[in-house]
C-alpha cells in the first residue's frame, strides 16, 4: 500500500489561474529555476505543477525565516533538480496572490501537484527537514528525482486485504494486516495500511453525520472528538485534527488520557514522520503528557 496522500487546505488554483489571461515569463532572481509568482503568471505555476511538484514559498523580505527558507529551497532546487520546482510569492509585492493562497502567517510553504495542494506548513524548518519533506512529496506524487530510491514492490500478502476492501469488509482487511504484524511487529507498511483501513472503517460508521459540528457542541466528549478528528483528517485538515485531540489531552487524566495519546499516535502514523504537522504535534503532545 502506498503512502497516504497528505492534502492540506482547499486552494482553488484552477479558479485562480482563470484570472490570469496569459503566463508571463518567469523572473530568475537568485535561485536556480526559481519562479517568482504574481497575478500575471499564476497560469504558468499551474501548468508546471501538472507534471512536476511545485514548492511555493509565500514570504516577505521583512522575515528572517522567509529569507532563510528561500535560500534553503534555492539550494535544494539546485541539488535536487528533477525532484521539484521552486516558486516564490513575495507577499508584499503580490499581496493578492498571497491572499488567494489563504495564508495565515508568513512564511507559509505549500506543495502543489496537478494544480492541487498536497501539504503545507508555516514557519522555519532546517534544511535537512525540508529535504526529507520533499522526498515525501516525491513519494506521494510518483515524481522521480535523482535522489529518489526505487519503490519496492507491494507485499503480495496485501492482496487478500485489497480483495476484502473491494468487498467492503474492513474487518477482514484489518485481520490480514494484523496477521502480518503478529509475525513482523516492525512492518511499518502493514501498520500504516492497517491504520488507514481503521480510519476508513470509522469514517464509514459516521457516514451522513457531521462529526465536527457534534464535537464542537460537546467539546469534552472523547468519542465525538475522535470522530471529528477522523473527519478533519479526511478533509485534509490534519493540523486541526491533532490540535483538537491535544487540547482534549491537556484536560484529561488516567485511562482517558492514555486513549487520546494512543489515537494521536495512530493518526500520526498515517503521515510521513517528517511531515511538519506531525513534528509540531508530537512536541505538543509530549508537553501535554508531561
């Protein structure tokens, strides 16, 4: 089973692109292949993302973190030329584009593929973490960069689980993965596949409901919070899901605290370990626990 997608947000780049009548020539400023985005060349950004992942930094020269991130991505775009294309939005010079991306803080980084957002994060990150994040984007999109390792063939033991899923039998699929894990407890692929199926099963159980609204109305109800977090994950709001459960974790104790911790760990496993949202949430969970 391949790594799950980790979409974040709902940026309508298609509508944004329609506002641009033509693509302007990319300005080459300070970075290999850097595309400086403005309202006149958004269409070009979308077209590039149809075949290559695009990492978009929305920043400002007034922010040291923005300047540092821009430098890191410029360097990485040179070191990993086939992995992604780097684009920069100056929020001071192209405020309309920054607003269309729905940024809440500067700097914000968004990964795009085929005109759709895959993942984003806010604030500074070390270069090593950025490289790992780009590698995760490569895996999610199937893009091939010079540093991208070959993907291993799918475990043939998963075929039975796939067949069960096609028949809507979540329990049977989970049982297949549990059997593998019983003999190979450190099989991360089986663990991730099992946790994805568990999420699908829980979502199916709440089909037709609005778990988020129900949880907001009863913020101390753990079962409702769990269902709401699942819905947020499905909607691409992983950060919101983590924040919801961490807030509840701070108020809980005893058995309930452990249940929330276990659910958070399970949800973390749905994403690459280097995902900035997971890294942030793990730190906040540790603070809430201790």
